[in-house]
């Protein structure tokens, strides 16, 4: 089979050509998507984690599009805790993103992966999805407002479940 025939038959899936000349189709990366009838978890409109069964309905597709489809209940709980922590940071006076491109010192909460705590660091810039504070005290107050589960969700590295 030629490569042209292979791609015609298999589409433009990513491949690996092995040393022996064989071709292996690589898994496509992207968010996990359940198969028809498979259980998944999502955060419902009342803020609780719920189990659903994938049925290709519009509600399923919308949850997937919004990033609200999780393979395990633990993943859904972590996402919910991250959302709660984000809201607490904003409620404590945090600012989102570039905020009019004002420059100057900004304070951020950063995870210390080794001991699963949050520390405050001073930066001169901010990423589009970051939350920053004008004072170190405001940032520390926001960190102190978090629950143990919210801190753990912000410090999660993906290495352990």
C-alpha cells in the first residue's frame, strides 16, 4: 500500500513510521469524549457533580463544548473546586487578564508543587487567563479564603488522581 492509499483509507490521522517500515496510527489528542451509552460526570446548574449517560443529545454536546465533561467524579470535583477558588479570588479584589494593559507590579498566587501550597509572587506582567492583585496583602487574603480542597485543585499537577 502506498502512503497516498493509506491516507485515502485512514484520513489525516497522525502516524508514526517505525524503524521496520510499518506505520502505526497515533491516538488523536484532545479532550476525552465518552462513547454512546458511557457514563460521564459534569457540574450541573445547581453547582453539584452529577453523573450522566452520553447519548449524543444537544445537552451532552453543549457540556462537551463548554469543557464540562469529565471521565471521573474526582475530575469533576477538582474542576468545581477550581471554579470556586477562581470566584473567591475575584470576590477578594482580584483582576482578570490584562485589565486595560496597565503595567506595573502585580501579585499572583502560584502553586508550590512540592508541598501543595500556594505562594505569592510579584510580577510585572500577567497572562490573559491569570488573576492578579494590586497588593500582596490582597493576594494573601484571597489564598487564606480557600478551602483545603480548593488549594489542592489549584496545586494539582496531573501526576496523581
